[in-house]
């Protein structure tokens, strides 16, 4: 699992200013979080299956203009 991908999705979910930045320039924000090209493709294409696999199914995913994550109940 990519810690960068997890951190990116959690922080974009929780911080409104990052949501705005994502909407303005996705690539720049994903680069800032050091997402790999594969991870950037997953996010840009909202490939929920691939993201779930990358996050070891630890999060519930909700697609929107960005993908929102929520830690699953154990």
C-alpha cells in the first residue's frame, strides 16, 4: 500500500482547501504528495477497485468530483 496515496486521499477528504486545490490543479496536488503515475491514474479515473486494493480495503470510498475516504469500522 502506498502511504502517500492514503495520506493524499485522507487529507483531501478532510481539508476543504485541498479539495479546492485538487479541483483547480489535480496534477500539481498529486505531485506534491508524490503519487506514482499509476496512483495518479487511479485517482484521476476514479478506479475504486484499484484504489481499494492499494489501500488493502481499509477504507470506504465514495466517488464524487474527488474520491472521499472513510476508515472502515472494525
